[in-house]
C-alpha cells in the first residue's frame, strides 16, 4: 500500500512500481530505480499540439521524474511522421494502430468500408517491425459511428498482434465487456487497457486476462467514484501511469493542454486513494 507517504516525491517513487511492471513486455519500461524512472505509458507527443514546444514539454517531464514515453499511432497517415520523430528522441518508444475515433476521416465525402483500410492493414506489420512496442492504439468506441467497421478492424488488428506476439494498447468507451471476449479469442499476449474507466469487477476481469490498467487524469476527479474505487482496490502491480497528452486534462485544468509532467500529480492522487 501507499499509505504513510507524506510527500509528492515519495508518492512518485512508490508509483514507479506500477510503471516497471510492464517491463515484461519490454525492458524499456523497466529499470525504475526511483522517481527518475517513471514512464508515461500513453501519450501523443507527436501531435501538432506540441509542435511549438515539444522539447520544453519533454524537459518538464524529465524534471518531474518521467524519463520514458510510449507514443501511440492512431492513423496510417500519421505513422510515418511518428516513426521519423521517434528516431530523433531516444526516450520514445512507439506503437502503431488504427484508432476507432478517426475511421470516418479515411474517406472524404463518403462512408468508409473495410476495403478502404486494406492498404493500412497491409502496412501495419511493416511499421510494427520497426522496433514497435505494441499494437495500438486500437479498440472500440460506442460513442463513435461505424461500429460494425470498428469491430471488423479491431478483430483484424488483434489478429496481427497475436501473429506478431505483440501486446495491445486498448481504447474503450462503453465497450469493455464487448472487447474482452474478442481479445481472449484472438489470443493476444496482454497489454494495457488505456484510461481504464469501469467497475472493480471489470478491472479484475481484465487483470485476470493478463492486462494492466492505465491510470491517468480521470482519478483526479472526485466525481469518478466507480473508477477511483476500482483503482484503489486492484493490485498495485496491475496499474501503469499515463497522461494521454495532450488530451484528458486533470481536474482543475479543464480546457488546458495535458502533458507528461502531470504523471507526478497522478501518482500523488493514486497514493491518496490507496
């Protein structure tokens, strides 16, 4: 338990355990020896929101004890840019996937079909072979259109992950119970449920399936009672810290750009919950 820690630095130090537990996937996320060993396990530092001050954002994160960044791919159009940037930043590791939020953008002036993503799916293994850590960000979002297409693409990307023996980074929105049997059927090697938001029972179902739960800014909102209760009760080694920068601002920062330095406050909130 984290009880008894009386400083933010100590809270970050203790929360380093949660970041290191994904080391089974790749040693890049391990070797935490204290506050200077934290990982932001989910961020989008390649997004244009950081073009003006990316170096400064990373410097603030390192000063806060965050040394490594897992940067996620979301569209095939974005993958080349991400690959080029990752080659320039030694602290980055990457994952590539087709995010359900952006599917409608694939075809201008029409509704995309599965065949429109044939080239994207063919390219995905090529990018994954470039030292990618996982397949992601992929998943299902019940608040977005084209749900049948989402299901088809999710199934195909799970199959690619299983074939390549890679973990998956999962986006979900009102779909945790839909995705779990699909993940089990595909035989993927585990991964992270990004921005976990659910009950303790749902949390443990995913933990029992070999997944870690992404803990981010949502736990800083007191109204998120169900999620805060779940995060407070699941084993600490089932959690990883994340920001989803530039999205998912913390409580009190609504409307502001999120950034990886906020891992420190997320870790402190985690300490308080436990």
